[in-house]
C-alpha cells in the first residue's frame, strides 16, 4: 500500500476530498472547487480546480480521467486524457474539461467532475543504440494490420 497525502487548500473546507464511490472502484472521484457555477458552452473548455494538493511516492503517478456518466449523458470529458500528475507536483490538482455535447453544461461547486486513478511507474533507463532487434511487425504503423 502506498501512502498519498492530501492537503485541503484554504477556502475549500466544504469541497469533498477525492473518494472511491464503491468498494472496488479503481478511481477516486474529484469534486469541483469552483467559486461560483461555471457554465461550459458546447465546444468550450475550462481548467476546473479541485481544492486540494497532494504528495505521493515517486513510484506513483495519478491519472485524471473522465467520468463515464458525464461523458455519456452530457458530452463532458477531459482533454489530455488521461492527464498525468507527477509525484513531484505539489500545486492544486485541476481538471481540464471540455463540453463535446450539444447543450451548455453548468458545473456546480462540489459536483463530481472526473476521476483520479493511481498507477505504479517503473523506473526506466534509456539506452541509445545503433540497431534494434527485429520483430514480425517491424516498422508497421497505424492501420498496418487492416481496418
């Protein structure tokens, strides 16, 4: 188990901290810490504050992902998804939302807007080389196997 520390930012005592909404949920729901209702017109995007900062071990990253209900019902999703929060970031967690729906959508204070999933990050060593080992696929790229 990895410890993750959450710091509620001043003025956000009423905004819930991230929480799992069921026993086996992979993600922690994030809540909007907007000062007043924020309306996203169709096609508009906004960086929505959550009212907290965090510290996590270097072995972790936090991924910000859309909530399926908001995406399906209203067309609200996250840009740059999944967004990555690195272990050394200590600023406020914010969510980049976009309205891909047909109607304006209003985000209220405390509303669940996204989810945060923690993932382990392997330590990688990059090695430069003049040759790569062959594979059956080789350099076949986008759509190389058909439809």
